[in-house]
């Protein structure tokens, strides 16, 4: 089946900074795909590129098998793929009532007015916001969680096939967080929605995602089934991320910080921080190699053909 | 328990008629790390500020705050000090690492000169060379290269700024550091680095720590004891392993259930319905009652915090948890 969206060798540059540098990824229909990495790794840029919000410097983005290019293809895309953001306090128009906010995508896409009220009401009900109680409120009369529910409702009115969720719960209280995740998961199941879940929190990715792609400095360094990637990471960076999730048993935080994306290290871009680097790592830029598990691959020279796990630990 | 460093009793903070903090008691031993957990609006940051007497003028605080300096100095009654008297206590005895290091550093002063000001506040006669040596030592202690001394805040990453904040907090060799969400704005890798730094400082300097966070897993990793706050009160407190392993308050239990754990269940637990209460509309009786699946008639009366298993206290009429009634589904407004 054609994936919902696909990117091939995608590059996005902001001036000298290579925010994305050769990313290839499939986002399948109905799946929850996690994009995991630290801030500055390019995960939000990837989301923006998927929605056609930043122009690619190279490579392609396609939706439903068709490459994005002209305005017409973007218009189709924006009906089928929607986005919600991290900060529910900044994304809703403060001067509009909930019913107007949720109806806006219908107005923009020219849906006949007679349909608006029913579609808005249904979307609000789906996110647990009784229309009679909430439709006439303004954003400042809502809690953070309620605002995020409204943001989700306003993506639903267009009946999208996928929603890109950029850190959708990281600014919410713990007890409210799990309510919002419940809403998203129930929608995913009921509507067979695809979710692209961008997060720096691997434990959340563990709980929610079918597949995970781990990003580092504009590249995907590992991808595969969520359980495989987290339980048996093939890339030392993924391993460090897994080990950094509190509460930790060992104290061995990865040192250093993300290098400047305008001055990428030669060879493997993770090698200056890598606890397992060996001879060729500062010269050879690794591609994604199979880890041995189905559809699980990682960009680490330790996995390059010929080096068995035993010899790997010797080198490290 | 070893000699107490800090004793807080009946700490109450009011904003007009609203209770923001409602009768908080805390004891902290020398070198101990206490975690203060809770969601936004529960009063944890207000508690931190009141321990430093840094509340905005509109807030009134009551209750005893007594510090016993470990160097054998006289007992300090923080709650009775004048503003001038507090200046001798802040940074010298108790320091605060604020939430959001981004906004707490002076953007137009070099890092070194900011640390120098902090040192000179308490040692106005210190020689320039001694101050310079101390700055270099402090930067080394928090794991920053010496050249950071010449840097401005905007030239540093989030993690580096947080390290500078910690260096500032340590400048006058306090015995207690209060850190309010010190890792919240940071990525997991940087968070792990900062937590390791705090742990090392505790071990090397014998520092006591009050760590405030909404993130229970951060506290689980770093603290000896934990106090969970809800609507201005401590609803559960005890050794960290006991509280996490065997929570005695339904709020703590549900919060822990909702935390995703790698290797744990890949299904979402039943969420706590509703949202944290607004202090202006705090419910009568047990403030968790409207969200609690175990709430019963008894809960219309406010429960007191009492020891329910040795060393572990909870403010729930039905604690210990073996006595919780059958849970019911709670219909609350979406949070």
C-alpha cells in the first residue's frame, strides 16, 4: 500500500545550517510513527517539511504517492494531513470562540456553511468537549489541556488521514497529559488515523508508537519497530537516549552537546560524543545498515558488514 | 535522622483570601535531598520562594522556618528576619536555582562578573585574585571550561546556562540549595548531565537539596525523601522508594500509574479525570475529592497528614491503601 507520506533524500537548509540532511522516511497509513531526538536534531523541521511549510533544498516529499510541488498538491495535502503544536497557549486565536476556531478549516477550504455546525459539534464531542458547555468559550476560559483538545478538534473537522503532533503534551500537567494521549489514541483507533508523534521523551515513544525514527543532527540514525529500537538499540546514540530516561539505574550521561549544524563533524556526525567510536568513525559517514532484526536499521559503522558483535565490543 | 538543617512548620501563604500554601511542615537533614512534587498551581514554587522570603508583596506568609547552620553558627529564624537580615542568609546559607535559567542571567554582564558580584555580596573585602580563583574553581566544579567566564549568557547553550546558575548558587558556599524545575527546559541527555552534577555536588560538598519538579521520575532518581503536594498541601511524604513503590494516597498512585516507563506496559493507564484545582475555587474537604475514584462521604472532611505506615504519611481518610474503598468512575470536566 502507498504510504500516507514519504520523504526521499530530503534536505532543508537554514542558511549555512543543515537542519535536514538526507532524510528518507515512510509514514504509513494508520500507524503511529515516533520521531525522537534532542532539540536541534531536525525533528520539528521534518514535520514542517512534511506539511510543505519549508522548501526542500534537495530531495522530495510525497503524499499518497504524489510528489509535492505546486499549490494544488499542497492544498490536497493540507486536507489529508494536519498538525498540532506543543504550546496550546499560543496556537489558538484568543479573539475567537471555540466554535469559530474549530470551524475555521471548514471556512478556509470552502465547505458549505450548512455543514459547519454539525461537523464542529462532532469534532468537539470526539475530543471530550461537550459543545453545549464549551463551544461559546474563548481560549482564555480554557485550561491548557482543554485548549489542546480544541486544537485537536480543529484538525478533525477536515477528516484528515494523518495528524503531525509536535510535542503535544510536553507543556501539560502530568495528570492532564495522559488524558490528551487517550484522546489521540482513541481517535487513531476509531478513525484509523496515522499519527506522527514528535517527542524527545523516549518513554512516551515506547508507550505509544508502532515505529520509531531517531534523529541526530539532521539525519535519521536509527529506525525500526518501537520495541526493537528501544530494547535493542543499534546506534550508540539511541542507547544513550534510552539510558538517559529517568529514573536511571546507572550514572553515565552522554557528555558534550549537539554540535553546530552549520559546522558538521566529518565522518559520522555523532563520533565526537560517541563512547564506542573507533578508527574510521571520523572519516566515514555511515549509511543505515540492517541490525539483523526485520526493518530495523541504524547508521553506525559497528554494523557495517563483517564486524561481528564480539569484535565490536573489542573495538569499543 | 542526623541533625536537622531546616525545620518548617505550619507554612501558609495567602493571596487575599485564597490559600496558596496551606500548613506545610517540612524537615530536612544535613546533606539530605528532598523532592517536592506536584502539578502546576499546587504551591510547590510558592513554597520554595517563601523559604527564601522572596514572595511578591501581594502574598502573605506565616509559619516558622528555622535553619540550623551546619558550621555551628547560631540558629536562624528565617520567618522573623527583616529584609536586611535575609540578605545575609540568601546565597550564604540558602540558594535558589530558578526555573528557566534562560531568563535569570543578566544578558549584558559576562558570566565571571555575575559570579564575582555574588561572591562580593557576602565577602565585600575579598581580594580580586581570590575572587578570580574562586570563579575558576566554581566553573570547574560545575563542569564548565574556564573560558565561560568571559562569555555572555546568549553565547551559552541551555545546559551551560543552567550550570552557570548552579555555580552562582554555590558562590557563597551555602548548606542548602533549592532547585525549582532545574531540568524542565532541557533535553533528556542534558537533564541527565545536570542531575549527575547535582548528585556529585551533594556528595562532594555535603550540600542539602530541595528539588522541585512536576516530573516524578526525576525526583525518584535524585532524592532521598519525597513530598507530594496537591492544592497547597502535602498529601503524601516518605522515603522515595516507599512512596514510589507503595503509594498511600490515591493522587500519588494515579500519578505514578500515568508515568510511561520503558520496559513497562505499552498501554495507557486510566487517566486522572479533570484538572488541578484553582486555589480560588478549592473544593471543601479533601481537595482531591472531585477527581478521586475512591471518594466517599468521609472525604467532605479535610484529612490530616498522618503516618500510615512507618516513616510514610498520607492525607487520606482511607490510608493505608488496603483500606481504600472500591473505585468508581468519576465524571469530571475535561482537564
